[in-house]
C-alpha cells in the first residue's frame, strides 16, 4: 500500500458476490509508476467461478477503447465505460483509473461493487 501514489479503494464485503473474498494482490510496474491488481475469488474452488479483478493506477483519462461495443455509464458520479464483451467497467476518479472485470458478472453486479468502494486506510488487501 505504501508504494501506491493514491489511496487504495476496496469494495465492501457485502457488495461482493456470495462466497467471494480477497484472494491476492499484486503490484504491476509500468515504467516509473506502479499499479495495483486485487483479485477476488470464491472460497469454494469446487464452484469453478472466475476471479474478479480490480485494477487501480494513476491516470487522468480512460485508456483507448479495447472494443467497438461499449457504452457510457455513470459510475460513482463520473462517466465511465462499460465493455460487455469483456465484462469490464472502467472509470477515472480523482486522478485514478479504476477497472473492474469478471466473466459472468453483469453491469449491475460490477456497479454495486464499484459504488461500495472505500479507502483501505493504508492496509494492504
């Protein structure tokens, strides 16, 4: 957490799909900047569920679109982007690019997670 130049946001546990919890976190180095990926996964691995990935990095705008099929959506009082073929919700908030993606989750599921994000108070996930 100390390596990030921004406040890490994490979803409230009640906003995660049933049985999901933090599985791992990794720092991704890009030139001089560091980004964070946090993965959430089902506790019961027999269910074969896909992980949920929350990505956070310093940015002033959304990266170029990765698909022609996308739409604007309001996320946490800003305009973000929903890419249904990637199950990806993206937005920029206070100088931080955030992305949530998970196979099998709907836009409503991802919006609920996004809207529950809270500062991690300096603790690593």
